[in-house]
C-alpha cells in the first residue's frame, strides 16, 4: 500500500513530487529546507537551519505515525562544507543516540540562495 503525504505547496504538483511517500513500513521524506512556506528561516545560520529542518522532518514523520528513532538514513546537502561542524552539531542533538547512517555532501547551490542546508531521510518502522 502506498500513501503520499503533501504539504499543499504549489511546487508539489508543478514538479510532480510528494513531501513524503510511505510504502508499508518504509517512509521516504523529500529534501527539506528551512522555509516556513514563504520565507527562509535562520538566514545565514547553518546550525539554525539544520535544527529547523530536522524539526520539520520530525513533524512529517509523526503525521505518518513514525518517530525520529525510526530514521535509518539521513542525507545532508550543504552549500559550504566548511560549516560541517555546525550542521553536525545540530544533527547530533537529534540523532546522537539513534545514529542513522548519513552522508554530508557539498553542493554548488540549492533552489534558493538563502537555503544553506537540505536534508532527506529514510525511515523504517519495525
């Protein structure tokens, strides 16, 4: 059984994607950035954006009946890898005990120049 989760953002229909997709006990969450829907949150702050993003992802997980402890993998995209410690610190505040597998990769840009971090997650409910 497949269930799509939407935020209602216009981009979901234009681009053709869902906020998250659940098949069985697996949930995949799309790349998430620090936006409240119309504004960049924590401008210029890698740590602040990472915290905001993880909290935003946690809300999607809860909507689907999952928790942070169900996260198997995080994929972190940053616009400046020299800020890895700030991003890692925020990530660790949520995942220190869970310890999902992860990647952190520098990218040349995200969709808006104000976005410094984008995170995807995969979760499995056992």
